[in-house]
């Protein structure tokens, strides 16, 4: 299958004093077209940084990121759900969702429909005209998700999108996301701290260790999705990833 | 505190102040020209209006105040925003601003006269200086404080050109700061308006000097209150507009 995201010997560094703080180096991560990849790892390892460099928000220090999303003027090639909701406080909820629609080539009526559809999807139908300050933290996070889905991206980068939500809402949105992913053939790179979520959603789980960040391990989840929530196989897989993460953390603490 | 209680106490404070003043002024301790009782001010107002002086002076002051305000605000906000956006310009102005800023607006009076003569332009120029610096520094600070994460969000959703970022994030994000700078300038302008008129430009300040020369101190106080009133009204209107623009704030 063709790769839609491919990093080649990617390094990212932040300027620090007179030198550079290298977050990771020689990182080779790829996502295939239509694949759902989840990324777990130690806090501070560089997961958000990886998403930001893939979204071309920060430049690579070395290496490159190759994206292969088909050109389509009616959608954006790539969109991101940020770890913090990051809504523009001076835009009403509806205008926040349409932030990415400004530059794409669809009629105004379709844009309006997309705003309504995504609001409904995240359970906030009718909230268009509220200001962000009138929302709870979890509601803001859901608007951040709606904003990314509204542009119908080929590649969806999600940075702990469900972290701030209650268990019921989270489960509901996980299933909605799976449905959208299957219907619209998106490719998704999804960061989470919740290993069950990673194993439930992903075709493949990547485990990122740190100092410097590198892929410690990857797990192919060969369990049918409708078998996932409670089957023996699923639980074994979750335990395996948990053990891997614990080992990575022990290593991280040992060396740091 | 209930807002009705608040209004009541504010009114008590002001009326109490006027009553004490009236009492002291009438006690005979001081000559009337040293401390005229406030009850003589309405009569002064009526006579100034009848003679057509009050309107002329207020309009004249308002005219160069407005020109100075617009000039100082536009230049101050414009340059302040520019400086904040371009690190090279920021570095270029750093020492220059330190040298020029401490010079009080009134210290520019000699040059204002040399350059513009005894004209309204000279007064507007002096008024604009204080307003300029306030807006320059608040606009610069406001732009520098715009949340970098929101700029990243805008870029992630396709707004990558500089004008787009300016319009979608930087200016709206800096708006609260810029507006509070404009409001501070609104008050600062009235403080220099009188001084800017002392050297003979028609307006409230000039009339006050004239009246004090005639020992008509109730006329002086009348114009002091006129300034307070003009400032109060302009500030009130400004706050209404500001609340509208910043409706998105909690
Ligand atoms: N703008 C920045 N400037 C300097 N250092 C940064 C910057 N952003 C992130 N870092 C550093 O890069 C490292 C990785 O940060 P990142 O946010 O990618 O971690 P993360 O894996 O997403 O962590 P978490 O799970 O806690 O969200 C951290 O050590 C952090 O201090
Ligand atoms: Mg992160």
C-alpha cells in the first residue's frame, strides 16, 4: 500500500541558548493510505512535536516529511486537533469551526452544512452562536475536533483529542471517529495516553520512547474491531503495550 | 454591593464634596477670588454661554484635541504594531525610543511654535505627542503578547500569509490591549489640551488664563468642570464602543 505520511531520518531541534535541544533524530515513521495509527509514549517524549512537524508548523532540523495527499480543492490535505483546544476567543463557536473552510473551494451553503454537521457529531448542535468562554473545557476540546473534521482532511492528526472528556462521551466519539474514518477513507495519526484507546482505535500502535525520542516498538492489532472492547485477545494486546510502555519509562528514568 | 447602593454612595461623595467646599467658601476665611463657592458656577456658565464664549472655546479645544488624538493614536498604534511584528525594526527603535520618550509633551512647545507658529496645528501636535507614546507602547506590548499557539492554529488551517495572520489572529488578539491604550490616550489628551493653549491658541486653556488674569476664579472653575464633563462623556462613549468590540471577552 502507498504511504501517505513518511518521515525520512527526521530530526527536530529547538533553539536553546546558543545551541539546539534535539528532541529526536533519525525518526522514520509512516502511515499508509487509509491507515489508523495510534502513538503512545512517555510524556515529553516528542509526540506533539512530531505532529507539528508533520503538519509543517515547525521545520525539520534534519531529514524530511513526505506527504502524499491527493490534491482536492474542496478539502484540506491535512488537519490537526491540538492537545489544548486552542479556540480563537474572538470567534463564535461556528466561526471557529469554519476557520479552515475560508480557503477551500466549496459553496457557502456547504460550509454552513459542514459546521452544523460537525457540531452535531460532537454533540453540540445549536452552539454556533456561543462564545468560547461560555463553554466547558471538554466542550471546547470537542469544538477543536469539529474544526478539524469540518475541512474533511485526507490526513487527520489528533493530539490527545479525547483526553479532557468523560468516559461516556469519549467512547461515543471513538466510535464516531471510527465510522468517519471508514466512510471517508481518512488516514489518521492519533496520539493518546490511554493504551486501551490506542489499541481499540489503531490498526497499528507506535510506542515512542525518549531521550532522544525514537520508536521503541510497534504493535499490529490483528483483532477485529467489533471484537475489541472486551475480547481476550484485545486485553492481551493492551497488556503487551502497557508492558512495553513501562519498560520504556523505566529506561527513560534510568537515563535521565 | 448592589449597583443602586453604589450609585447612591457615589452621589453622596460628590454632593458632600460640593457642600463642604461651599461651606468653607462662604465661611469668610478666604477671599472669594481665592476660593469661589460652587454655587456661583451656574451663573458663570449662563453668562459665558450668553456671550457666546463657552461654545466657541469648547469647540476650538475639541477641534485640536480631536486632531491630536487621531494623529497620535493612528501613528502610535500603527508604529507600535509594526515594531512588534518585525524584530529588526524593534531593535532599531530600542535606543531611539528611550531617548525620545521621556521628553514631556510640553517640552515640545518651543518647537511646535517654531515649526507651526501660534496655530491650531501646533496645539494638535503637542496633544498628539503624549497620546502617541501611550499607544506606541501599549500596541507594541499587545501584539507581542498575542498567543503564539493561536498563530500556529491559524497556520495549521491554511492561513499562512502574513496579511491573513494579521487579520485573523494578531489584530483581534491584540485588540483588548490596543483599545485600552486608546482609552488611556483619550484621558492623556485632555491633560495636555489646556497647557497646549496657554501660549495663545484659542480654546478652554486660553480662556482660563484670561479669566484668572481678571481674578474671575469662578469662570476658571467653570472651565475645569467643562473639561471634566468632556472627558467623562468621551470616556463613557468609548467604553460603550469598547464593550461592543470586545463582546467575546468574559
Ligand atoms: N517550542 C518549544 N521550544 C522548546 N522546547 C520545546 C518546545 N516544544 C516542545 N519542547 C520540548 O520538546 C519535548 C517534547 O515535547 P512534546 O510536547 O512533543 O511532548 P509530548 O510527547 O507531546 O508530551 P505530552 O505527552 O506530555 O504531551 C519536551 O521536552 C519539550 O520540553
Ligand atoms: Mg503532547
